[in-house]
């Protein structure tokens, strides 16, 4: 079979599904319209459907003709809380909601792979789970389903795989790397409390604003002086809030920011550093500091053997030039990381760069568009990964 040719044959209906989802974006873990569209697309395929009770995530299962391993293919379905500024016939019809990270394409490509593989179930030895997941954009959708037990034995997979699009990579190309692929993402807050008063009499006050500025500088020094370049972090202060007018020294100041790290070691070192710097600088200036760190998604770590397997599948299916090794870890974050903590697998990026160079806006841009023709490669890779994994022993 030629999975790419078969993917191209069904591409028109998959593009239509993608555009339908794109026009009606939904946020969070409850996506009734999107899930209904997916279920309608899968209705004639004879798949076993399991539904989450904590979200509108679904798992559609294809059983092959014979016994064998089990692989999970994942596509996320949720959108982002932002406006769309594209002149498209299928542009978002929901105010301040947009599919700007390609999850509409992820969902549609996975549905396409389900259709393609269903036509070949007689030649498969094993089981394929198609996981249509809610809540990737900060709602811990994968963890919700895992905690719910939707993948406990006997439904536990032996391996997991996902594709994420990128409009900045040439259309139809794939990239990934073994080990850390994406960073962990945590948020932090520092609440400073001094002593307020009249701005003309700072000697009678304890001003938290200069202390906040000093903490920001010291946090940057932490990044460059205490963290190895081979195990990097990104530590960014994103807000400083203090004061109400020009002649009042405020009592309190609040800093917030994000921390991105690529290993448990650098993550802990950064956490310790944030606490130490904030509390000790505050103490030196006779004010108090309360530090709160909220854990986000863990590091997305690809299994080395699975990456080797998957890149060979890419090269055999699309040609040697179709795979471009990724050089370094990206500082974005993904809740597919929770699945990779449980089972071996990998995430690959698929290039969907538009034909016009000026149109290549990154993910999370209000002007992000993609080359829909490249979705055929995504459908084909999902399907071929499953075929090759299930039939490895043949």
C-alpha cells in the first residue's frame, strides 16, 4: 500500500473537517461542537469509542485482524483565547477564539489516519487508539484523561505518537530529536510587602518597587551564572504591578513570570534560585517576600529508540530528504509530555509553511495560516507509524 497516495485521495474531506473545526474554535476541556464533528467523521468506520467523563476527549479504537501490540496516536482539539485576523472564508466565527496552534489540523489529520487505517484493518496485527484530546492549551487535558484511568490495562498502549504542525518549516518536511524535545513550563509570582507612604518622604517608608527591580536583575544573573548552557532555562519576568499614583509609595509590589526548563535538575535549581533570590533580597531591604511557583507541564522527552524507528518510517515513506534532525530543545511546552512519562514514544513536527513567504506566521500568531496540502503527509505518517509498529515482527 502507498499511504501517501491514499492520504491524498481522502484529503478533500479532511480539509473540509479541518475548516469546519477552524471556524468553530472552543477552549478548555469541554469542546462539544468539535467532539461532535469528530464523532460524525468517524461514524462509518466501525471503531470502538470510549468517552472521557471529565472532559469531551474521546478514544476511538481500531482492532486489527490478529493479536499484537497497541499504539496510541494523539491529536489535540482545543483552540486559543485570541482573535483571528485572517481573511479566510472559514476564519473563526467565535470572538476572541482561534485555532492558532494547528490543533484543528492535528484533529483532522488524526481522523484521516483513522479512515485510512480502517480500510486496512485486515492486514494489521494489533490495536490502534486514536486519542482526540481536549485541553492542551493550559488545561492539562492529557493528565485529566490519564488520572481518570481511560488508558489503564487492558487499554494501556505499548507506545504513543503525536504530530504537531509548524508553519515555519518547509511544507511536508518532518523534524524531531531524541531526548528533551520541549521544555517544562512553570509560572511564578513574588509578592513583596514593604511600608507605604508619601513619595516625598521615602525615608519614612520601605519602598518595594526598587526591591522588585533588583530581584528582576538578580533572576537574570541566575540564568547566566548558575545554569549550564547544556541544560538551559528561560526565566522571564512578564509583569510588575505596584502603585496607584505619582505621589504615593505603595506598600506592595507583585512580580509574575514564566520558567522554562529542559530537565528536572535545571527545573529544581531554578525553583530554588527564585525562592532564594526573592527572599534574601527582600530581607536585605527589610521587607517580606512570598514566593509561589505553579507547576505546569513537565519536559516532553522523546524515547530515543522510538525516534530512530519513526525517522526511518519518514525516510522510507517520503524520501531521505523529508526528515530534518532538530538541533536543540524548543522552549515551548506540551501536555503530550504526560503520555511520554508513561510510555515510550515521540512527537514529530510537520512543516506546513504557506506558499507565500510573507504568510509564514508562527504558531500562536493571530495571522497564522498553513498549507493544507501538507496535511496529507501528516495523515500518511500517522498511518504508516501504526502499520510499521504493529507489524514489526512480520
